[in-house]
């Protein structure tokens, strides 16, 4: 006949530790600062809103609609390029300062890095910013961004086909963007082709690149595929 087994009575110390562990609140999720990157018309704004809604991130829209210099810029780039770049720099730095104060994770529509690494250099190369204006812009950028929060992760949208970008720009119907030319977008795409490597090599940012040329992220399988990729990216 087998003798009945008796479990050892937990010590008072073990009981106390178990009670304390049960009372302890679960570990808080780490705050993430994620930003979207991509050419004009790539779909960054739509994606940022989806990420905000799906994962509960605070959304920081690109400061385009209320930008006082955007319409004059598209009418006369040579006159307004430097002014517009400074305007965007100031507004994005304001976003970064707010993001630092927000307790929850944040998603930003367009990165701070795209202005110096893509737009300022490109506009200078087109002759729309002088050498001294470019130098002054970089001085402002260095000073204003020295102590602001930087994104840990960036989602880059790749759209190699310029006609797709133009179609999306036309569909969203922003009045000030009606005059954007194919050649202008093609030139920007040249910079965006290497931008993920710049983010990783120069700024040490974790990057997810997605070709959204034929991927409709707004609904159906495209939406699911996009959000699944983002979920995996955020968790790594």
C-alpha cells in the first residue's frame, strides 16, 4: 500500500514573496517613437493613421495643410525653397519636443531626417537653394536638433514607379500639389533609394522598408499584410 504524499508547507517568506508578486503591477510597455518616410504621394499619412489606430500610438501629422509657404513654394521654388525648409524644420522640432513629453508611443508622418538628407540637398542640386543657404540650413538643423528626441524606428515606403505617385497625388487633390512634375518626383526617388541605408548607417535607426507600389494598405489583404509587417517590426 502506497503512503500518501504530502506537499511541503510553503515557508512564510515564500508566501510573502508570492503575495508581493501578485500585487505588483505588470511591467509597462516601452514607449516607442516611430516615424514614416517616403516620397510625396507614397501613402505615409494613411499609414501613420492606421498605425495610430491599430496600436494606440499618438499621431503627429505632417505639418503640410497649415503651412503658409507651401503654395508659394510650388509656384516659385527658387524663391521659397530655403524659407520652406526652415519652416518645416521648426515645425518638426516642435513635434519632437512634444513627442518627448507624451507618455504613450508615437507615430510621426514624415521624419525629421528627410529634410536635410533629401529635400535640402535635392533643392540645392536643382539650383533652388544657394550654397550659403544650404550651409545656413545645416547650421540651424544642427543647433535645433541637438537635444530633441529621435525615432527608434522608421517605416520607409518605397514607390519606384513615379506614375503611381502622381496618381495618388491627384487622387488626394491637394491644390498646392497640382503642379508637381514627373521629373521632380523621379529626382526625389533617387535620394529615397538610398535613404534606408543613411538612416541605419548615419543615424543608427532601425528601418523597415516596404514596396507599396501595388500594395493597397487601406483594406483587405493589403491592410492585413501591412499591419502584420509593422507588428513584427515593432516587436523586434
